[in-house]
C-alpha cells in the first residue's frame, strides 16, 4: 500500500528534516548517497532539535554528570540522548556523536561480556548490573551510527545473541547475568528487553550475521509471534499490556505493537500471526490517512520536545507506512 501523495508530501515537509529523511529513504526508496537524502541529513543535524541536544553536551561526550548517564538523569542524560539521536537518524560520523558512544562504551559496557550496565561501577561488578533493554537500545544505536565493525559493539551483539531470554513462565538459568533485577529475570521474559534486543540484531547487516545471531533472531521472533505480538499466550483474546496498543514517539525503554511489527516486517516475516497487529495498526489510521501521537509520557522530560498527545504524528505515520511498504515488497 503506497501512501497518498498528500500524506507523503506532509511527511516530506522541510520543517521536520528528521521525518523527511526517513520518508525519503523508507517510503521513496532513495539511497544514502542521494543528494536529497544528504541534504535532509545535513538539515537535521543543523536543525533546532539536534542543535539543542548537542548544545548541552560536555567536551567529554556526556550530558550532565558523567555518572548520571542513565538512572539519575531520565530522560536528559547520555543514554537517552544517544538513543534519541539514533532514532532521528543522526550522522554517526559526527565527532560529537562518536564521543558520546565512546563515553558509554567506557562508562557503561561490561568489557568482558559486552552487555551495558545501568550504573558505572567497578568493572568486575558490572556484569550483574546489565540491562537487556539498555543493551539492546545502545547496541542498536551504535549500529545505526555505523559502528558495526567496532569489536566492542560486536561484543554487545554477541551478548544479545547469547543471553537474551525468550521464555514464558519459567525461571532463567542460574547463570543468567541479570539476576540482580527482578524486572529482568522474573518468571516472564521482559518484553521490552526482548524487543530492543531483536531490534538490535535486525540492524546487523545480513552478510555479517552468524548462525548464532540468525538462531537468536528466529527465537525472539517466534516468541513475539506466539503472542500475536501484544496478546497473552494463554488467552489470545486478551491484551497483555494496554500500553502496547498505544503508539507514540519516542519510546526509549518502552515498546508498542507498532515497533514490534516494524521490526518483524523489516526482517521479512510474513506470518498469519501478525494479522492481529496489522489490524490494530490499520484501526488507528484516521480518515486523513494519518496516525496520532497517543502518548507523550516523555515529552517535557527530554532536552527537546516532540509531537503532542492527541495530534497527528509524522513519526507514528512514517513508521506505520514503512510497514505497509515493506509488507508489499
């Protein structure tokens, strides 16, 4: 299903160069070297939102206090700004973005396992402070920034391929590295961690995926499909979590059905168990063929603001239409 020209023109408006960039690439099919794509990326990097975020960055590559990169600085600290810049499609070759990634690799990553920890502690204590959602988000961000050949980022990929859980109602193995956090290691797999891990693995270029990565992608995808993405596995007529049915941007640690569906369609899945999610997405399309920002939990808590709750959302519309284009290809 191709978007109507008036909707495409709306997404291509120059006042939001980040959405314009995504639309040029994902809806119009233009490559990285296309002059329009390059112009949009330059405009985004010089635009109000990115400029405001980067103006608050310190020379050391972090925002705020270095030790407050995650917990004490929600959602203005280093982790959140790196994720946000990656979501917007920022230029990974920019020195300021590379400094931010280097900072997190130094302060958050457990060098031995490759996972990313919530706190900066002694290196030998980081293993038990690793967060699956944090690891997925940061590995995905760094892959988006073009760091696929960095051995430290690849260690993060391997952590996901080795440790990310996909079980429903069983306890993890005793050696699972996230045992300190009940939300991560409890009876049920944390869906946020699983989705962010799958999102990161989907970002690995096909030619670089090992058999272990392919197997983990299949395992995580099957877990989502078993739940029809947002349903309870023991009762597919029941929504597992209401917030997963509300679409918004950005998401950070949270997820929703639209994000799950976008990842699976990007991976090439065409499965009957996706139909409930597809129907949900289509049910939210307005008569103007646009989608609405249904939540704004993070607005007012970041260094910049995005679309208001209840208003037509270029970001949500772009993602919904990306799914339609990929499903047709």
